[in-house]
């Protein structure tokens, strides 16, 4: 029994270190996905909480897997499943569809390659490239009356 408590304590300590190092970036990713304001992002915080709970539940399985990749993957797939894009987004990413927002954030902010993004979302790489190109063009040149022009500063904020 004593060994199990030691393992649980070690696991909790390792996970706490992971959260301390990764939660800020993951929250920013979730905030970009939900297109909420950084200081008012309850949907992004719920999305992050679910991703961290999922990551903790699978902390030891499979061995050697990067927990950041697991948490980011859970953020992306849970966002893509639907509940996170039913409300109206605000800000410069509001002109994008949820899928375009997801691809743009994964590609530009998280720095995933087309193939990695495609595998995560279950899409062909050509489709990911097309979505990213269209999303980038929309952010740089929004349709008239859609959202205020964000252009360059937004893309710089997306990049790590």
C-alpha cells in the first residue's frame, strides 16, 4: 500500500510540473480556438480543464508519449466535435469557420506540419493546406463588414 501512495505522489508531482509549464500555452491555444477575449474566456478554460483531466487520466499510458501532444490533441478533437463552436466568436478570428480556426491555430500557433494536423483531424493533407490558406487569406483580408482588419499583428500573435 505504501508503494502505491508513493507512485501516486510521484504521478501527481510530475503532472503538476507539466501543468505549471504547459497550461499557459494550452490556455492560449484554447482561447484562440474558441475565439474568446483573453481576459474573458470561460469556454476556453472549460476546454482546457477537460483536456488536462484527460491527460492526467492517461498520464502513464502509453509510456514515452508526450503529454503536451496528448493535451493539444484532446483540445483539438474536442473542439472539432462541436460544442465549442456553437456560440458566436468575437475578435479577429470570428470571420473564420470553426474548422478554419482549428487548422490555423494548429498550423501557425502550435507549429504542426500539414501532415501532423491532417492526421490529428482525420483530413487529407491537401485539405489542411487549403483550409490554412483560406483562413490566412481571410484574416489578412477580411470580407467587408466582417471584422476589423487584424492582419499582420494577429498572425504575429499566432506564431510562437
